[in-house]
C-alpha cells in the first residue's frame, strides 16, 4: 500500500492543466466495441481506472496502440467472445466499476454480454437496475449466475422502444444509448442523464454514423443504424479536477490559474464555489483563483444557513461534494452539506474532525460545517483514503494543514488523478510518494 507524505501550510502558485475527463473516458472507450473500424481518442488520462479498462479491452481482442501521450487508437475487428466467460475476465471486470458499460456496446453489436458484479468505490449502493431495465425494454434477457457472480445478458435482436428511466443514471444512460444505436427502429429515452460526458458520447457516436437527436437534454431519440464507422474524438477536461483545484487554491491561500477548462461545460461548479466565498475569475477559457486570506460563505436571502447539495446535471455534481465540504472548514460562516446520492460518502469527515475541523455529521447524508475563519488551522495527522474523491479532499486538507500528514491507500487517488503528486510539486507543494 502506497502513501503520500505531505508537509502542509505552504502557499502554491502557478498554472495547471486539468487532465482528460475520467468519467467520459470510461464511456467512450467502451464505445469502441460498437464498430470494427479504427477509433482514435485523444486526451486520455493516464490513471488506474482507465488503464484497467484498456487492458480489459486488449484481453477481449481489441487492438490498442498508444500513438502519443494521451492518444490511443482502438480497433475491435476481432473480438474473442469466449473470453467473456473466463475467470480472468471476471476478475478484471469485477475490479473496475466502469466495466459495466461494456455491456451496452457488447449487447448492441454482438447481442451478448457478461457483467460481473462491479467493484470501484465503497461510497454506498450503486444499483444496476436502470441499466438492466433499459436492456430488457430493448428486448434483452438478463440472468444472474450465482456460481459466476455475474449477470448474463443476451438477445436475438434489439428493438427500439420508448422508455422512462427510473433515475437519471449517467452510466445507465450511456449503457442504454450504446445498446440502442444498433437496435432496429427508434428508441426514445426520457429522464436521460444529460451530463457533458453523455453529450460527448452521443457526439462521438453521431460522428461514427449513429442518429441521436436531443443531445444535451433529458429526452434522447435514437434511430437505429445497421453499423458504425470509425472516428476521432477528444475528451473534455475533467471538471472534477477543475473543482478540486479551485478548492485547493482557496484552502492554501494560493494563486493558481487552471488552464483550458472548457468553461461552458462546467455548469454551476464555479458558481457553487463562489457561494462558499471563493473568488474565481474567468479569462478566456481559463479560471484564475487569486490569493484570498479569508473567504466568507454566503447566506440565503432570508438569512438561513447556506446549503450545498448534489443533484443530477445541471445540478452540482456529487463528485465535488467532498471538496466543497473541506473548503467550508476554513471559511467564515457555516454551511450544510447534503450528499443525496450516496449514503457512505460523508464518512470521511471523521478524519477531518481529527484534524481539528468543526463538523457535525447529522446522518449519512448530511453534515453541518462550522467554518473556523482560519483562526484554527487544520493539523497534520495520519489517515486513509476511502475513495477517489474523499482521498483528494483529504489531500487538499493536508496541504492546508500545519505540520506533516500521511495519507495511506493512495491507490484510490491514483484511480482518478494522473500524476497528482508531480503536478502539485510543480505548484510548490511539499508532497512525496512513500
């Protein structure tokens, strides 16, 4: 188990470029299975989850070539379907939450998929009902094998239909889209997730010959086509990294410019951090966070306590709730953090309390943060990273804290953040990998 050793309390400065979007990468890389033509994807982040997915595709027979740093070509012209039932495939797929999105592409093109019970973060229940309900409506049959601990999905053919999703699941929507693009007839998906990741997937599929309308809305119409061609696609910058760097700058009183953020795709992320009192200046396609000695949380117009909560897009993304919570610990004022989507994501606050933060964990979904106004800086401690986003939130806390901190289980952070220690050192952070 690797660890980070951090000496906090240092101001950072400089420019940083966010990596390619992890969540988009997992979707569009799965989509290469929909065609036997070559697909080139640029701005791919070099992170554990993405690399695991690429290895999984290679095991299935996809020809993968690294053309340059962050640029890969994929050609799925000879897929070995027999490998779906091997023990190695089960182990590889089960270790990666994003592997579930292989199902839609496999079902769409080969009419068969094998879905081991997925792994990933331990942040609460992440059900697959939306995925499988969508597949069933398209004509697929789902069986669960207790022996293999996996779902077997198959069909003779897929036929388009109208469906109303029970939740606006990002991965569920992506999976259903990939299955529907090669189905017969027209598929209408209402209450579809409309995150930029899903829009990017639709844009990529349309460039391959798919017929998807309503892109960017919660109502998608997909006219099935017989086959798809190749394409070139570039990933968006990772908006979760952008939000993380905003929080980092505020907590460490730093002057940081985040380059090439694709501002129009950030939704209300900048404004949510502005509600916490953080100054954010937009310059062309960059965000500049100037040095701030103190930031003050806004209150609602009636004087009630500010509430920051997550919601499906265009609401505030749940992946940044942990960052917002950490930022609030040093603010002037109080804020209620409401994590609606995952019931275990706030449990990391115990570590922050150990560091001296004033936090009341109301229940698994809500925490009240009483800002210290920087009067009582956090203190360095030893802690464990429970998941990707909490891990980075703790890393930000450690960089702002007085003294030395050690974060164990940083493999969780490596799953989602490329060379984070190297990039932070370029800003002046005192961080090393043990």
